C-alpha cells in the first residue's frame, strides 16, 4: 500500500480522509473477524504515537475490534529507578554541573528526583541539546560538566557527535552519563513473553529515520508479525493500522514503511557512522518492567573513555550496581509493557498525578499515563473516584 502524497500538516489531519480510513479499517476488521471480545492487538512502540492516538481520539473512533497496546516507547519512562539515583549521585558531587533534558527533571528516583536535588542546592541545568552542555564545559573549565545522555536511536547521534567534538577540542571536563537504549531488543523480549498477545506493531517513526526499517526484519521473519513504520499525524496512524490489518487478512507478515516521506529504507548513514564510532553494545541493560535485556543498551567505547561519566565517577555498570524496587503501589512496569492500561493502575489520579508523580510515565511528555491524563484520563479518574 502506497502512502498518500500530501504536502501540508492540515492534509494529514483532514476529517474526510480520516473517515475514509476509519471505514476501510472497519471493513478489514470485520473481514478478519475482529470484535470487542476478540480484538486485534496492535502495539504502538513510540510514546509520540501514544500521545497522537489520544490527542486525536483515535482509540475512540476506531473499530471495536482493534485495541491499541502501549509499548515501551518512552526512553525516560523505561529507565530503572537506580539510574535516576545515579544521576542524583553525580549531580550532588562538589564541582559538578549536571545537564539534562527537561522531561527527566521530575522523574522520581528512590531517594529524590533531579528537580528535588536542584532545590536542595545541586547545580542541575536544563538544556535543549548536548551542544549546550559542551558550551557550558568551555565556559567553566574548572567544573565537571556532565550531560545526561538518554533516549533511543533518535537522540543517540547528537550525543555521539558531541563526544567527538569534545575529543577534538580536548574538553576533559565534559562527560556523558550514557543511558542510550535501542528499540529492537525489547520488542524481541515482549514477543518472547508468553503472557503477551500481540498481533502486529506500529513502528517508531523518529527512531527509524536513523536506523531504517531493516532492524525490524526479525519481527516478521522469526515471529510472523506485521510491522508498519508510521508517521505521527492521525491519517498516518490510521493508514498504518489499515496496513497492519491488511497483512493479517492476507496471511502475510512484512516490514512496511508508511512514513516514507521521512524514513529512508537504510536509515541515516552519517548518524549511524557516528554511533558506531563512539558507542558499543553493553552486554545487557535494565529496563523498567522488563528487567535486564541483552545487548539493549549502549556504552561509550574505550577510545572515548575520558568522556564516560560512569568511568569518571565510578558508578553504575562500571563498578557494579544495585537493583532498586518500584515504589509500593506503582504499576509503571506493567503499564510500560502494555499489560495494564494507565487507568488500571490503582494509583492513577490518586497517589499519582502530574503534580505529585510516583512514576516516570506520569511525568514524561511521551509517557502513557501522561497521555491518558492530558487527553482523557483525568476525567476517567474523576468518574472512577466518584463511583467508589
């Protein structure tokens, strides 16, 4: 199926086009016998997709036989609490300027969040790019400037390029606390979980812009599940659902690219080269809700060890680490991997809200709980609370 040739954002949000796609989805769902009692389970892997689904009400508009399962597509949310604690550990050390993206500031650790550490006196600064952290290192040669490098393959190239630049300039007071993770490995872990029922996937658009579409080949080849890399507008997502259902109806499984206007088949070679130069695979990395997953995280290569905050400060995987259990009553792990909807968490809207979050999913701009709360969940929480 060929993606429509559209030029403007308004065209991708056209109600008439959406109605045509919704009707086609309904026909295809009826054709394969999908019902509310026996739905087709389609997991969107990207947190940006989750927010688009709820922003445009696609979960309410779509055929009852299609159920969206929200996957581990929020890089801030999948970080275990121990890694947040290690951020605080670094930030509270004398002489350190700790820099981070804004959505990581309020993620709770076991002891405190970064914003709580900042209010207690730690020099923690929000930045828009690792290049901002580089500039801070240039301006503060007597301070250690640490950038909290986190995210999927989307943000990994910018951090890699910043490390390369620091090496060229000899900025020995700059380092990165590397928490970059990769998308394909947790998908394999989910497919290997006997308790998960997944019939197809909507693949991440921004990640695929970097890595291309072929890293997902195993999903179709080994597990027989269709995956469609999708854009973020409502018609993008609806067309992608239709493409997944069409594959199921035709009894085939393939990797298809709905987001061809942005995602090249083989990814971005410049970005991939920078990643390969600076990073290597960790033996394993811990994911919230999934535990340790083999080869799912990146670490800084020995050639750039001078810019590795784990090595410089003797924390994390560099020296052995402790596991930190979830806060009592917090169901972030189960929500993160799609086993629970946010509103099924007993703390949703009660012990956990955007003002007083228990878990990262209520904080991050890509978290499923934040999406539910922002677009519908706050109302649902009020209804459930009134009924009790």
